[in-house]
């Protein structure tokens, strides 16, 4: 009789996050979605876990409290023969600098802004870890697991807030009802979308937008709308 069980199909995610509360929340959501979770609160601990364990995806905070960056983990993975095509999601509590943005884009990572929509994050990881990966060609596209095209807003979007920073410019938070009846929230800087989230109801969308606004105001941004 074979010893096959659901445990054998569980994918492993490494979470690199120095905020214990967020780390625990991510662990609960990922475990509920049948992921095995490894956790590290700093870059060195993450490297140690990667050297001794097989993982299927990584979630890493861009800015850690020890003045190290989760981007170091991302760069390490992309330079590694074993991990260079591993799915990576970066978390950030504020907008990325131009240098950080370039690293994320050139090293093929996804970005979620804090506080992340945990359901959206889990769905992204499910999608990414189901794709076949090739050590020579990177992440291959499997049409059966490709997400549908992002819904578009019907009519004119509503501005939920606008903030300004003397060095980074203006950020607008726009929201509207999509063609499939959900709520799309877009964060736009100088006409360029830097983040978006889709929600099933307006209350969740507004809560996420207000929490992000509070985070930015605490970082020195000024409210203009």
C-alpha cells in the first residue's frame, strides 16, 4: 500500500519578515491554504534556511529593521543556479525608490503593499507554485494557470485620497466598480500605476486604502485630498 498523502503535495514558502505579528498572520493564511511555512526575521536566517531546505516560493519584506533588505534575498536567488527561477513576492510598507523598483523589475518579483490583501497574496502564490519551472528557462507560462486579464473600471473612478511628498511627488488612490462587479483600487504616481488590488466588496477596499494612507502619512507624506 502506497504512503501517498496530502502532505506530500504541500508546497513550502519561506517568509522573510521582521514584524512578528505580520509573520504570524501570513503563516496562518498560508497554512490554511495547505502551504508549509518557514519563517525568518532577517537576511542571514533566510540564507541559512535556503541552504538547508527545499522551498517553492519566497515572500520577503523589502526593508528590514536591521538595515538589511529582502532585496538581498531576491538578488541572491536570481544569481543561484538552483533558485534563479523561484517565485518571489516582495512586501513593502511604502512606495519603492527608483533603485528598489529597478531591482524588483529586473529580478522578476511581484510586489504587495502592506497591509497586503491576504487572500490575493495566497491566490498569487497558488498560481505561481503550480507553474512548472525550468532551471534553464525560468518560469514557464502555463496557459491553464494564467490569471484572467485585470478587470477595468466602468465609468470614471473615484479619488479616495491624494498624498504628496517633497521628494517623491504625488500619489493618487483611485477606486471604481469593475466590469465584473468587483472593486478595483489603483495607486497612481505621475500617471503610472504602482500598485493595484481587487476586492469583492467596497468595505474591504476602503479599509485597505485607508490603512495604506495611514502608513504613508506616518512616513512623512502630506494629505492633499
